[in-house]
C-alpha cells in the first residue's frame, strides 16, 4: 500500500478538498481519487525527512504564546492605523537565528507572518539570518530579543 500511496495523509487531504470543492458525485470521487494518488506520488522525489519532535511543555506553551501575541498585535496595528502616531516608523530587522530544522524554520515563518505588523521576507541559510519587516519598529534589539526568547527558544525545544 505504501508503494501506491506513499503519503496517505496527503492523499486523503487532497481527496477531501477535491470532493468538497467539486461536489459529491461518482465521477468526481473517481477523479479525486486518481488526482490524490498521483499528486501524492509527486512528493516522492522530494523525500522529506521525518521531523524529530519532542513532546513537552514547550509544545503547549507555543500556541498559547502565539495566540496571545496575535491578539495583542491586532490591537497595536489597529491603533497605528486608526490614530497614526507620528513617532512610529516601520523598518527591517536582520535577525540572527540558531534554528537548523526546516520544520522549525517553517513554523517560525508562519508565526512571524501570521502576527499582524510583522512579515518574514528572506532567509539566508548560509549566514543564519532572517530578514523581517516590522510595522512598528522602535527598537531593533527589542524585536530580536522578543523573537529569539519567545519563539525560537520554544521551537528549538520542540524540533531540535
């Protein structure tokens, strides 16, 4: 079975999306099955490595921290947009990172981009630096400290 469908979860997700988007009829079910099996086989040459995940308190703390930061950032961005304080400026931050895991880097990119007011722009794997844009850049060192201590530390506990 693993030869036919090497990534069963991906195939099931593709099939489910196909049926939800096109409707439930015998033709669409058959076509969705064929597409799901073929597209899941496309992942074979990529050969993604299995993530090494450590289950612990960091795995519980990270989503709570991210959720709280997203709510707080929504309020801060709304204040900036509505009241336009003149002393506020946006800018770019070069953030040195220690993360090596592609899964941890992907999670950090999602967290930074999902948080209003910040955006992941570039990753320099050779120098281990990411470039982020911050809507409300007051102190660059404060942003570096916040991301390293709040997110990177937890991601290293989970993925390293």
